[in-house]
C-alpha cells in the first residue's frame, strides 16, 4: 500500500521518498510470527528508515499503519512523538497529510485508526486531505477517510480497492500541496 501511495504521488507529479519507521517490538515477538520476521528482513534491504529530515523535506506526507485496537501502531506513534522540535520551529505548519490503514477484520478499526492518526496532524497545524467520496470507486471501497484494506487476518493481500483508494489519497494530497505551493509563490 505504501508503494501504491508512492506511485499515486509520482503519477500526480511528485518526487517521493518511501520510508519505514523503526521496529520497536522485541526480537522474540518478531520471531514468533514468520510473516512478520520475513517482512522485516525484506524491508530492511529495500526501504530506508525514516528521519526527521524526510519530514522536513516533504511538502506532503502519507502515513500508513496497521490498526492496533483501533489506534495507530506504537512504532509510527513513537516516530510522530519525536517531531516536537520540527513542530515548535513551525516546520510542519501547512504541510499536507493523508493516511492509509490495514485491519485484520472487517470493521476492525479503519476509521478510528485514521482519525487517531489525524489528531497529531491537527495539533501540528497540518492540513489533512482524504479521498472522500470523490470518485465512483470510493462508493465500492467505502472508506472516505483514507486508503484501507482488510487482510482477513493475514489471508488476503491488498487488492485493487485498497491500492486504488491509497493511490487516490496520494494524488489528492499531492494536488492540494501543489495548489498551496503555487498560491504561496
Ligand atoms: C496488538 C494488536 C492489536 C490489533 N488490533 C486489531 C483490531 O482491533 N482490529 C483488527 O481488525 N485487527 C487488529 N490487529 C490486526 C492488525 O491490524 C493486522 O495485523 C494488520 O492489519 C496487518 O495485516 P495482517 O498482519 O493481517 O496482514 C491487531 C494486531 C495486533 C498485534
């Protein structure tokens, strides 16, 4: 889904940086789940870890998270909680943000997780952009708050609906960021 977000943003004319937040879970927890361990191995080679410089560099940011009891994953929240310096220096003001989410089960917390994600952004003075019901596909996908997917507890990979809604969110985020930059210039 992060790749779909990056593709969507690039198609809308943006330069992108695909990043991951550091894993905080203990090694034994990771190793107890084969898919988790494999995923971490793969992304360790493929995807650079995020830094605050990435956040400062970007005019627009899409955050993705699995739900954790209807909330943002602690790993992403921890990164967001390191942004105090940027926020105080006004570096997050008027940046444009969007989000995407996965759950294990239907109605497992897509909307509450995205709304929880947006709380920090409101406090930064960021601008939250959603896919809304702006395109026909959104009436099928059904989540106007951001890209989203239900994995059926790890059984189903992100499908066209999930990838499409994530790409749409990214395009809209980029379009709004571009319009703001133009207005500023
Ligand atoms: C601590 C914890 C809490 C979770 N809470 C929920 C939940 O409330 N609802 C849900 O649908 N899935 C929940 N999940 C499942 C994850 O959201 C799921 O792992 C995530 O969407 C990634 O998809 P996958 O691991 O099934 O491929 C939870 C997972 C963990 C580890």
